[in-house]
C-alpha cells in the first residue's frame, strides 16, 4: 500500500489480532509482528503502534471497569449495612409490641 494510506479500524483490529494469535508460532514478538506486517503489506512499526494503542485502550477500559465495580461494591455494602440496621430495629420493635399485646410473654 502507498505511504499515507488510511486503514479502517476493522483492518487495524484484525491485524492486531492476527499478530497476537501468531505470536506462538514465532520465537519472538518482534518476528511475529514483522511477518504479519509483511503479509498484510504494512510496516512493522505501524502494526506495533496499532498494537500499543489497542493495549492502551484495553488497559483504560479495564481500569474504568474495575473502578465502576469498586464503586458499585461500596454502594452495595452501604445498602446492606442500612438494611441490617433497619432489620434490627424492626426485630426489636416486633418483640416490644408482641410483649405489650401478650403480657404473659416476657
């Protein structure tokens, strides 16, 4: 392909996937990238940049997902604590009113 040719996001994603999948067939990651880049007609450095960008995107998404999960966990723990307190209050109130209605229960 000519220098400066733009590739679609789908092509880039497939190229990165191919380089990742073919890694086991080569003695190093560099050799895998070089061969896949040659097969696809792109420069190895271009494929390496695409891979690095993909890795950074995945890392950012993973970090955001972990932060969202931690926020949800914190919220759910607070809700559990609130519900336990409400349950204790209701249990105590239930026992109190049951004793008042049935004076033989003490």
